C-alpha cells in the first residue's frame, strides 16, 4: 500500500529536503549574516541607529526567520511520513515537538515585528521619549532571543528522537541517526546555558550541530533513491 494519502517515502524525503533547505539557508542568513550587522547586544542606542538606517535589512532578517520557522512545520509533516514505518507513535511525537518548536519560534519572531513598528512610528517616540522607546525595543529584541532559545530546546529533543527513529530504520544509514542525536544534544545544552550555566563557554557545541548538515547531504544525494521497506511497499 502507498503511505498516508499516497505519499511514498521517496516523496516524503524530497519534501523534507525542500523544507530543510528553506530552514537551513533562511534562518542562518538572518542569524549569522544580517543580525550581527544591525544588533549590538551591549549598545541599544547604536542598534536603534543601525535598524533605522537600514530598515529593509531588518525586515529581511525578520521574514527570513519567519520563513525558516514556517518551513519547520512542513518538514515535521514530511518527517512523520518518512519515519512512520519505524514507529508511528514516536514519529508523530517527534513531528509534534518540531511543530510546537516552530510555533514558539514564530511567536518569538513577532517581537521583531513589534520592535520595527515602534521604531517606524514618530508618534510613538514622541509619546514615550527616546529612552523609554529604546528600553522597549531592547526588551523586544531580548524576548525574541529568549523565546526562540526555549523553542530550540524542544527542537533539540525532537532531533534526539528523530535520530533514534533514523537509527532504528532500515532505509537510512545509522550514522545519520547518530549525527542527528548528537545535534539534538547540542541544541539542548547550548540553549539551556543562559539558565543553568550562564558563565560557561559553549561555542564548541556548534560542532555538534553539523549533524543536521549530514542529514541534509544524505537527503540530497540518496533520499531520492530511498526504497520502501518490504512491508510498506505499494501494492503492484
């Protein structure tokens, strides 16, 4: 029989690849290319000047974050189909963890929309004054980081469960599952840092996050050749 609603494992793998490409390029571009040129964590006045000087860049980063987070919802659905043959219930749990993480992250990114509207309205600055306006923008920017970080903790748990499912599957290499589980642990450790060990240097954790890249490369080069497990192959 064909998997849910006629979607085969091969097709699900391609949907995952498409969705992961959106999240892999959209979010990192916003996070590592655009954000550092605008936001100076220790200087809100300079941050406000940077955003006002290049509002288009700030909006581009905001929409890139939102596109990446929305892409995770698509990926969650396709991953459920892809790994349903391994364990339907765990696959569903893994998918829901990614969806909840995406919803939290989208909510976090809406703080950026509010910050932009505050800075884009002269009437608001007149009513609040520059100092109060800057303080509110600082709160909104920090809220985005903190809320997104909590979403990434759930994302890390999702990756650990996803890694287990991949490891147990017969149609994706176990090495990919191990890499995903390691990446999940990395996300959890890094994003719990501000709460549990705020003074720890966690930059080394970025190495662990490369597990997602391993999965992406496997999808790109082997995903389109994936075979249905014997018990789930379509009837001929």
